[in-house]
């Protein structure tokens, strides 16, 4: 699992945690990791987030900075994991 400076990563490994993600949360200080996932949405989020797409060995494939609420994001084909992070995590 990747680590990001000053951000704790929690696995989204239950139906509810995968379904809700970071929706309806303000001032988050942690990130979520979604295994076997290539697409996310930011509907019902109160703030922008940073997103990282990785392959099965957690090599970074693509970074998305300041993804606005109300968007659908589909990562490139080799993506296996998605990390939702607080805005500003990726500098």
C-alpha cells in the first residue's frame, strides 16, 4: 500500500465504505483505498479531492489533483487500485 505524507490510508473493504467513500464528509484528514477499482465518482462530496490510480503492485499510473464534486473519473486500463485523498495531498 502506498503512503502519503501526513495522510492515513484506510481500506474501503466493506460494501458501505466502498459505496459511500468520502461522500458527505468535510475537512477530511485521511484517505481511502479502493482495491480492484478503476472508476469513482465525486457526487455528494463537499470539497475537491486528490485521486491516485495504481496498478496491482501499487505503481502509480496516474494522479488527479483537485477533482471537483459532481464528476465521474475513469482511470486508464492497467489500474487496479484507486486512492481517494484530501485535496492538497498531491503537490
